[in-house]
C-alpha cells in the first residue's frame, strides 16, 4: 500500500472514530498479549 495504513484511507470523521475505538481497546490488547507471553514463557 506504499506506506499507507488503513486509517489513512478513511475520511476524517471515520478516521477519528477508528482511532477512538483503537484507543478504547488498547488496554485489553496489552493484557491479552501479557497473558500470551507468560504462557509462552512457561511452555
């Protein structure tokens, strides 16, 4: 995509909405990554 990511292709309103949703899920994603990393280290 020549350096463009999905939000870059959206309208300003839709881009703001997508970034807000992403920020709202950030803690959940980091928590899930930590659990997965811990399980990987135990294996």
